[in-house]
């Protein structure tokens, strides 16, 4: 029926070639269907493997993040325990207001902690960071207290989820013991952990490769999870066999498990949380894991169908090839007309010459450039045409180059700028040559591009860049001067006022009576806050503009800043300074110090740095500064090159005509090198 409809039955009987085409089409269709099936099956298995890899990776990330979250809680509780166990802390009763203020201060900035409270050695709640805390509420039966009373030796204990007696909300608790001077149990410090914090943390995780995320203890008891399932809190929500296998291996081991679901499977990855009796469980349903595969499978199946249809269509079209011959010839003529229109619309002058050196193509832009109509130029000799707009020496050189182009039919060359004449006025032109062979004849095409506007734009751009550099330099100077002024005012005026206030407060404290302990304590607290304020003013003043840079020069400022950096970060810095030093007040000293400051700031931000080396010297009439570290390094690409810190350092150095170089690679540390030219040297002290 199909062959009769397209009129090919007679051709099938008389033409073996058509039969061969149809047989080839059948083979191609079978090959397409089989290939698509094999690809889809393979992609399905790879997608499942990829989903398992994703939940393993996600579990590792969540395990590390959970450990860091608990590290913050434990660090806070250890600090509170130390304050309560030192000589001053033992002097306060556990139910006193200073202890309550300490508890409130400790949980500030820890959203994962709902409250921090104290239980005395009788199991009674005596103090809390919460205002609605019920004092003397018995908690002797609670797991976080009885664990230590029963002789538990753990420093940190994490309880099962329980409903809080204060607000009825689910929470689990982290507790540490408090000992008195004799080593007896003084009480228990307990942190109520916010389950919603962990669940909101898991809510931020994309669920493309995770259907369920659970936080469990080593017994498989649910502590928190996504999606929220309050009915399972404090209940077993894991495969005990998988947990046992996990706990039999060291930290970092991953156990994969699968669960049967209606219509599919669920793949589960278990990870231990380092340093804590916790387990992260990340699961993905098979249907969810195969969602990307479904998105890929449909286009592949559709593509296979389209390929089959295309093969059938191609077979049909090949059988009617003779009927299309006339259409192709007409289309060829139309394409030729379109090509001519495109050539005429090009703004560059295009001149094509045959092997007889006669012009065969001359577009509209060439008419304007050479001042001659196309009907007059076509057929003329190229030398006569060029003589209208070239001096004799340039004409001879250009004709010689054209001859080389004809002798190299497969080549293309770009001739530098030449000057043509228009109304007896020279103007720059860029000339490019290309050759091609058409029906056995070599054709040479010359493209002339007028550079007048581009050179003018380039000059304007260079001038604009120069003005921007001057503006940038001016802004840098104004900012440095303003920072220096603010720094001196902070140091000289505000610093003196704060010092005077501290002396007055000290005078007042010295005249308080011995029995006025509350006022004495308050005066001491005020003096401590004033000392912190003085230190902050000095730090801010130094960061804005270290006075030592203006008073003693760059070498002294660098030594001072390196000492401050080492004291603040704990990183050792090897400092090598030259005996020479830029003149005081010279912008060179400011630029070098800002580069050192920004470089060490970047070092402090990066992980894995154990040592830093700073070298400063003078050679070949230029100041050299290098800062190197042995950190992790990074990939130097367009994104990192454009960082604000690197851009700022590079601009500061370039304003003084210097050179800035950054060398780094993953695992190989980072090296910053600066060379600033200078003809002025101040001998070292």
C-alpha cells in the first residue's frame, strides 16, 4: 500500500539499487532500536550507581557538618564548665545571677542550642539561660543526669529525645559533669539541643538525590530527620544489622543497605559522625533516583523514533532524487544570489581577481574605498586599479605580495596596515588575502578594512584608561590620607579619653568599702570593658593606618604587623628585611604595606597553612616584596584573578609602575611577588 502510494513498485522490480537502499534502511532501523535499548539499560544502572554515590557523598558532608555543629556545642560547654570550676566560679552558687548571665552569654550565637541549664547534685534544676525556667524542678530521673550519678565515665553524654517539662517540646540533651574541689559531683551542665535546627539544616539540602535524611544515635534511635516524623522520635529507625556492621569498622567507613518498598527499593547509606556516638542515614528511593534517567530516557526514545522516521524519509527522498534535481538547481541559483547580496552588504571592501590578474568581484564597499563603480572595475587589471590609490613603492610591494598569493593557492596571509589615498589624503587599511580554486582556476580575494575609526577609538580608549589610572591613584591617596587622619584621632584623642575614664573608674573602685562586693565586682567589670574598648580602638587605629609606618618606615611597620599577625593567628612567619627602606611618606611604603596586609589576610583565611615567609629587599633600582605560604593553594582562573583583594593589590602596584605576580596551584601553596621601581633609598637605621 505504501509503495503503491509513492509510485515506487515499478522501481523496486527494475532497480536493484533501490532494493539495496531499502535493505540498508531496515538494517539501520534495527540497529537504532537495539542500540537505544542497550543505552537505556546501561544508563539506568549508571544512574542507580550515581545515586548511591551521591547519598554517600551527601552523608559524608552531613556527617562532617554535624560533627562541626556538635563541636561548637561541646566547646561552649567546656568553656562554661571551666569558668564554673575555676577559683572565681566555685565562689558562685549554681543558682546565682552571675551564673545565669554566664549561661546566657555562652549560648549566644549558637542557634542549635535552645537553652543551657544547671542541675545540682540532688537532681534539682537550679539555673538556666531561659527566663521561664522552673527552679527546683526534679530531674533526677532524666537520662542526662542519672548517667553521671550511676558512674558514667563519658566526658560528654548525648541523651535520647525527650519532651521538655518546661514547654513540652521534643529535644535531646548534651550534658557534662561539674566537680567540686574534692572531686565530688557538684552538678551537671546540660544543653538542650534544638531538633528543628538540624531539620531546617537538612531542609536546605536539595532532595534530588536524597529522599530521607536521619540523625541517629549508635542504637539507631531517631534524633532528628527530614522529612519531619515526630511519631518516630526516640524510636528505632534503622537496620540494626547495618548499624552493627558500621560500628564494627573505624570512623569514615560507609555501610550501604537497601529496603524493600511497594513497587521498588530504597537505598540507604550509613555514616558515623566523628568523635560522637551519632550516625547519619541518607536514603533515596529508587523512583526518585531514576528521575534523571526518566528525563534522559524519553528524549533518547524520542530520538530513536525520529531516527527511524528520518531513515524512512531519507529512503523516500532518495527514490525521488531525480524529481528534486531541478529544485536543487533552482535552490543553487538562489543561494548564489544570496551570497552576492551578502558580499555586497559587507562593510569591508572585497576584491576578487582571477589568474589573469583581472577583477571579477567588486562589492559596494570597494566602490566607496577606491572611488570607482563596480561595472568599471570588473574586468580591469588589478595593477591599474591599485595605482589610483597607492604610491609607486607601495604599489610594487603589494603587487609582489599578490603574486606570492597566486603561487600559494592553498594559503592565507594577513598583510599589515598599508596606506591608501583618498582625495589625496592617506588613510590606514588592513589587508587580508585568501585563495581558492574554482573550476580549475585560482582566484585571489583581497579584503580591505578601513582602520581610521578603529584607530581613533583605540586612541580614545588609551586616553580613557590613562585618566582612569590617574583617578584611581588620586582616590587611593585620598583614602590613605583620610585613614591616616582617622587613625591618629582614634589613637591620640579617643585613646586618651578612654585611658582617663579607666583611671577615674579605678579611683572610684579604690574608695569602695570592702563589704560593697557587688559594686566592687561591677567596677572591675567596667574596667575590663574599658580595657577591651581601648584594645579595640588601638586595633582599629592600626588597621586603618599603623602609626609606625609614618614614624619609623616600612621595615618597622612590616615587622610590627608580622608580629601582630603571628600573635593573632598562631602561624609562624619568617621575615627577611633589607637594610634599605623607602623614604618615610613615600607612596611606595604605603603600597608595599597594603600588599603585605592583604596577602597575610588571605593567608589567614585559607586552611592548611603551617608557615609563611615574607622577604623584602631592593635590587636593580626597584623594591621587591614576596609573601609565600605552604597552604592548599587554588586554581588560578578568571574568577579568582578578578577577586577584589587581588584586583586592589594589582591596581596599587600598577599605579606606581610596578609589577604584580601571583603564583599558585592546588596543593603547592601561594606566592605573591611585587616589584615597585624607585630611585629613592633611605639607609636602614
